[in-house]
């Protein structure tokens, strides 16, 4: 929770710094981050698949298979992240034009600069995600938290120097992000070399593909990766729609997205922790405990969401002022934050937290199908309809979001109480 919360706070500070460069700069960062987050979420889901495999083997006391699984996760993540980085490097210009069309010339110029430097960081994101997931699978959450805190302060410090001292604008923000991600990858791989850990990896050049374990990692990771990727594709479709509303709407939506992520990040941290707990329970064949922890941590997440939404709502206006937002953008942002504060505690927890636990048991395909269908049928379609045909403006994004959360909450609760998610077999 602390790691996720501090990361989001630093992201907010990052956005505020960039927003002082101008609306074109923050709009460019927002648009490109929609692509970057697509890649980051896909890599994170694959890493989580490996972590589930490691945690189940730890629960069954099979340390040899757990260590072997960790090696395969690192191997797969490095290959995939390098491939993604290369593809984005080759097709970066047509990709930006395809997704965002004819946005403002200044926005597109800043987008091209920001995308170039951030895509170079994909291999380091992949290595960090893999290493951090392996550490969390063996109950070491302090290591990734410490790395994340140091990295975020490094990023913020770099932004302050490169943006305000050297006047590098969007390029300064991108370079600072790249350096902080390189730092994350190096330190987490170093931590994994510690033989005091249950799972450690040292002999990198002796790692060879184990297709049996790779298939199991991908069996869990690919559906989650598709789910996260489809989610981000949906956000890109929404972002493309919002981009037609003008720079004011783009800037308002960018800041609102940051604040919405902030009020959900602590509860998301509970969900990430839940995956390790449920994975170990399933590996040890203690299904009743898995059910118990999903229920208890869902209640905890609801309390966290209520507190987080209230705090972020109180901070929203000062953030828009400190961020130097234009008056109309700030007004739209505050309207959307108020709507989120009312609706998010109603359905968000049930649409996310139980699903974390069910994925840890291997029930990943159901989650993928449900989330993708709900997201495209509710969130994307409703947003586009309300924006293009009803003149709702950017608030349509959050009306569609609430509809999506509500549908998923109902479906996931029915699945949870059916106990069908306990019938999967991930490890031998």
C-alpha cells in the first residue's frame, strides 16, 4: 500500500511540474502515457502470473520449482520487454498519428519527444516488475517499496532540475523517468541475488528456457495481460474521443485521471498483497483460508477507498492551483473528482479486489472475459456515445467508468460465491 500510494503521489507531483510548462506539455504527457501504461500494465500482468506460480510453489514447500519459475519469469520478461521497446521505437511516429489523429501541433511535437525517451525504459520496467513480483511472492514487500520510494524521489528531483533549472520541458521529464526506471531495475535484480531469500537468482547466463514452466507463467499471465491491455486500449479509445474536445478538456481529464488513480492506489495495494496470500493458501491446499482472506481484505479495501476518496477530494482544488491549471480546466477537473468521490465507494471494491484473489487461484480467463466485455460495452461505448452524441464533455468518461465498475461488481460476486474459481490447478 505504501509503495503504490507514494508512487501515485510522486506521479501527481510529476504532473504538476509538467503542467507548469503549459497545457500542450501536460496534454502530450497524458496522451503518451496512455500508450506507456498499456505496455506497463501488460508487463505487470505477465510478472504477476509468474509471482502467482512462485507463491503457489512456496505454499506447497517446493522451493526448487519456485526458484526455477523465478528464473523463467525474468527470462520471459526481458525478451518481451525488449521486443516491445524495439517495435515502439520503429513505429513511434505512425503509432502516435494513428491513435491521436490531428491533435494540436505543439501537443504532437511534445508527444514525439516524450515517447522516444520513455519507450527506451520498457526493458527496465520489465525487469523491475519481474524482480519485484518474485520478492513479493516470498513476502518481501519492503524491498520493492524501498526501491520505489528512492526511484520516485530520484524522478522528482530529476524533473525539478531538468525542467526548472535547465528548461528542458517534456524532454526533461522523460529523461528523468528513464533514469529512475534504470535505477529500479538494477537495484531489484541486485536484491534478488541475496541467498538469504527463499528464492534468489544469481547465475543469469546459465538460465535456459524451460518451456513447461514458461507455459504455466503464460497461462496465468497472458489472460491478465490481455485484460490489462484491452483495458488500456479502451482508455486509448476514450482518450482519442476526449482529444477531440480540445486542450482544456484534455488537461482536465489528465489531472482527473491522476487524482482518481491516487484515491484507488492504496486499495489496489491491498489487492496486490491478497494475490500472494491466496496463492500460498491455494498452494498449501487451504481453500477455506483463501475464501476467508478475500472476504476480510475486501472489507479492508472498502474502508481504505472511503478514506482515500475523501482525502483526495479535499486535496483536489489545492492540487489544481499548485499545478497552475487554467481556470476552465480546473473547474472541469473538480466536477469530475466530485462525481468520482460519490460513485467509487459504491462499486469499485467488489469489481476489483475479489478478482485479485480469484486470479491467484488460477481463475484468469473468466476475469479476462468479464472485464473486457464490461469495459467495452459499458465504459468505452457509453463514453463515446455521451461525448459525441449527447454533448456531455469529459464527465462522460466517468459515467461510463461507474457503469463498468457496477456490472463487474455483480458478475465477480456471483463468481466468487459459486466457488468455481477454486477448481483450477496451476501447479503439479
